[in-house]
């Protein structure tokens, strides 16, 4: 794995990227590779170093943790995937559906939204930075797009559905609503429940919903301007503020590479941490919900691997695992077949908007994470690095150049 050092160092040379880190773990808690390079703010005169213990936004890497929390309620018999979401959020039935004529015209829902639809992103919700119609709807409402993390209020998340619940896959704010379901059942705020039932048992002390004090020791979000193609510049105002109405299960956590490695190794170890001994999920739950394709049988899944872009400053247009069969579990994307030179079938992976990517390959007993804090999402250089980390973890040859990128496609 010596080559990974040079690849990570190259990413941060001359401030090409800010802080960049990678970890590779196994089910025994061994950290087979665990290093960070670069700085927290490339615009600072004397920037602090980025380390594996540096706090950073993990964006949608939060979703796995929120799903684990909801699956704990499934284990306890307090929640069923067949439950209608309206049982816990009655007014969700009032959210309209786009008529699909290219305008923002809407109609009532025709099907019943269930908990399974939230877990599998088949409820119809999306993000405005991934969908042009929702972006247009947001503009027509006179609201700023793409500020889910800063708003933290329910009305901002009540965008119309792309399709009727259960009929197709569309990645969006589904897990934020799943977090609201958890709050309705437990009577606790999501962040409090997660802290008591996941973060503290796994000794994830640096994972929090907001920063008590912002200073130079945190990895800032760096952006490439409105076009998504300009030189990187630090954007210091990206952390969620204290006192939001709710912290969305789809994005809220600030964490570290050290802490997230705990989640990865615990899932590899069938739901029990090999370092703290705490069990956060039963082995059968890990088997039957996290590593099983849970998309409804009659749902259109053609958009599962696709990342659409309506805001170039937020994300590139791209695709995960082009040419491979994929599905979605109650936690992440699944490859339903072996990937040549990559992970085994029914491995999981997902990402965070700031170009964080993780994979969990149970058959190979390896999991890994690449973490940085850069927009737009699906950055070609970070994806190349992630693929190299995966190949190193699984004992495959790390190649250079275009042939190295087989797990992703980024449109220019």
C-alpha cells in the first residue's frame, strides 16, 4: 500500500485539493491503512494540518448511520418497512407529485408511501441540485436552492415528488424523513438518539451535529465557484448552525476519519464493534437489510447508479459502476455482481457530497473510505484516488491513467 502515500500526497500538492485522507479496515478492527495529508484551509496563511482526527462534514455518509438507527427500531418491533409513512408523519400524504410535463405543475399522490420507500429512495423525493424541475420549483418559491443543511426546517424539505411512491428510484431527502419518523416513535431528537445508541457505544466522540466553536482545526468545505470548474477556494460558512428545528438524517453529521472507521469495521463485523464490544445491529439485520437489495420489485431502477446535475457548483453528472447490475439496500448502493478488479458481489458503497466515498466488501473482509471536502461532487481526481484505495484494499493492481477508472463515469 506504499503507493497510496504518493497518490494522496499528489492530490494535495500545490493546493490541488485541501485535506485528503484514506482508511482501510477489516472486521477485527485493524486499520490496514490510515493516513491523512494536506491542510484544513488552502487560503490560510498558516493553515493547520488535516489529520484523521480532524472534524469535517461527512454529508450523505450520515445516511448509513441514520439507517442503522431506524433499523434498531425495526429490531425492537417498533417500526416495520410495510408501515405507511403517514402513520408517523400524517401530512406527508399532502405532498404533491410533478405531472411530468417539464413544468412544476403537480397532482396528488396515487400510491401509499411506506417506510421501505424511504429506506430505498423510492418515495419520490429528490434534491434540487440533482433535479432541474425541483430546482425550478425552488426558484419559483423564492427560496435559495441547495441549503438543506443550513435551513433545518420541515417546509424546506417539502418539495414535490418526482413520481408516485414506490414506482421508481430517485435519490433525495428520504433519509431525512426517516429521521423524522424515528423522532416520532422515540420522542427524541435524531441527533440525541444516534449519540446514545450508536456514537457513544462505538466511542465516536468527535461525531457531532454542530460545532461548539469553529476554528482553524476543522476541514473547511472548498468549492470551485459557480461553474464547478474554477480554482478551489475555502467556504467557511458551511457547517450546520446550532439550534436547527431538526438535523436531517441525510446529511447532518460532522465526524472524523477515525470515527467513521469505527462504523465501517462494525458493519464488517456483523454489527458488533471489535474494539468496544458494543452491538448496534444484530447479524441477521446486517444480512437481511444492509446487504440485500430492497428496492420494490415493480419499481423502475434505471436511475439507481446515475448522478444528475442541475447545479454545476454542487455536483457533476456521473454514474456509479457503469455496466454493472446494481441495487439499493436499507443503507447504501449494492453491486449485485462481482466487479472485475474491484469488490465482490453484494458489497455496499456510498458517498458524501463533499467527495467522500466508502465501500464495504464483507466477502473480502475489507472496507475503506476516502475523505476530503470539495465541491462539486463526483470529482474525477477524488474518484480516481478512491478506486486506487479500493484496489489496494482488495489486493488488486493499482493502474494509472484512464484504464484505472472503471468504477465510475464522469461526464465532462
